[in-house]
């Protein structure tokens, strides 16, 4: 075979091998494409979901604030005079009534002073009586000037008696109002001065809370308006009260105004100085609400899946107020609509859904099972979430 024929044969074999390799490489891709096409044409299984029914409820619009409790009346108990304590009735936390004796100072000197003043008054009064009698029997015996002088001395003696009695009373320290005693700062027998605080007294039958609100709600606040307060010290307990005073001025820097509220405290569980979170009711309104977990926020849009004839319909909605576990829907959902509450991740717009259970809105204690789904797996219960609406997600 000539060299030229050998070259032609080698060239032919090279071309044939290249074409065969290319066909071999393209065959799996075509097979995968065909398989994928076959799969896309198959019907997608219905997504298993839990649903809830949108309902109309009365929602309370409110404004939140924080404040610190203080006593309705509060005073430092201090002695009015210097002296030594001979009686001390201070039990921290004890409730006392108005007029109860808290402490006494040694009254010895004041008692002696009062006795001396009373004796002087008796002497001056007797002298005036004798002179008055003599004057009536013999006008020339006692002059009018003498009588006037004796009357002045009696008046001075009476004033001295009143002063001595007042000083003696000051040796007894009594409760100016009913309340609860604070910590004891002195001991029996100690010498005290008028600048020393023996204890404190707080009227805790009610507590007062001062807080600030923005000027935007000034016209919506009025005396007697109801208020609810909570403290971390009493989880799950709500204290109710009312607005007692509203400031007539708005702060020009903070653009807020002061409000005083009072909370009944008959059991005296609220002390002075406790931090409280407040919720002030403004008004009530009827609103369509859905579970908070049914609301999704994606790309700046708020959406929800509504089930219509077994098919999921994705709707854009506008939300309003939020309360524990529920969200107000201003537009996009009507009362009675069925919304997907759980299992959102497997739902697609326009896709079929299979309802596993109907979940009542917060406020109900049990879930209502759809008949015929008793052996379907139940989805885990979702806890009430204090975060803003729109924490749901889908993929």
C-alpha cells in the first residue's frame, strides 16, 4: 500500500473516532433531559398542611410605656426633737394604722417643764381671781392696771403650758397615715437627732406610676382610662388600674408628656421602685385576624396562603395590629377564609394541598381534627411568639 493511501486511511479513522466520541458524550445528556421532562410532566403530590380559619375579633388598640412604682403617700420618719429612744416599735414590712406609736424619746425633762408651767398657771390664775374679787368689793383696793397686768401674766402662763404640752407630745413619734414600715435605721436606747431617719412609711394600698407618652396620643388620653401593668417579678400576672393625672405641658425636647396612673394594691405585693411595663388602652375595633405563624414576609411583601377548593392561593395582604399569636389583616383576607398555618414550606402557589388539621385561633384550648385524618401525623404545636408579624417563611 502506498504512503498516500495509508495517510488517507489514518485520516478517515481519526474523523470516524471523533464523531463516535461526540455522539457518546451527547447521549447521556439527552437521556437525562428526557428523564427530567418525564418527571416535570408528572403531577406534584398535594402538600400536607394545617390550616386555620380567619375570624373577626374585637381588638384593643393600645400604647405601651414603662414606669416605676411609687407609694401613694411616702414619708421619712424623723424625730422632732433630740433625745434618747426609750420605746421603738419598728418591724420592717409591718402594716400600721394612723396614730400608732412608732417610737418615744425620754420625756423626763418635758414632763417636768409641763408640771412647772401648770403650777405657774395655777398661781397666776389664783392671783387674778383674788384681785378680781377685791376689785368688785372695793374698787379702790386694786387698780384696773393691776388687773390687766395679772390677766396678761395668766395668758403668758397658759401659753407656757401649751408649749410644754406640745414639746412633750413631740417626744412621741406616731404614724401620720396608715401604711407599711420600712427598714429600721436605729436601735432602742440610741440618742437621735432631728436629722436622723428612723424608718420610712409608705401607703401601699395603691401604687402610683409615672410614665411618659408621645404627644401624638395626647388627645386620646383621659382621666379614668384603663391601664394594664406587668412586672418581671410576677410573670403571668396583670395589674389593672386607671389614669389619675395628665400633665398640662408637653416637653419641647422629647415631645412627650407625663401621665400618672394608679393601681390597686390591696395585697401589698407591689413595692416602691418596681419597674413596670404598661399597656394603655385607646379604643376597640372589630378586625379580621389570622394566626401569626401563617403570615410571611418576603422581598418587602407580606403574603399568606389561602386554601380555595383544595388549592393554595398566594395573596398579598396588608396587616395592622398584632396581639399574642394573632395578626390583624386589613386587606387580602376575609372572615371565614381558610389560611395555611403550618407546613408552609411545602406549599406552592396554585398547588394542591391536603388538610391535616384545623387549628383554632389563640384563645381556644384544643385543635379541631378534620374527620378522616385521625391517623395522619400531627404537626407540632407552635408557641405564641412575641416577635413582629411576618416571621413565617417558605422555600
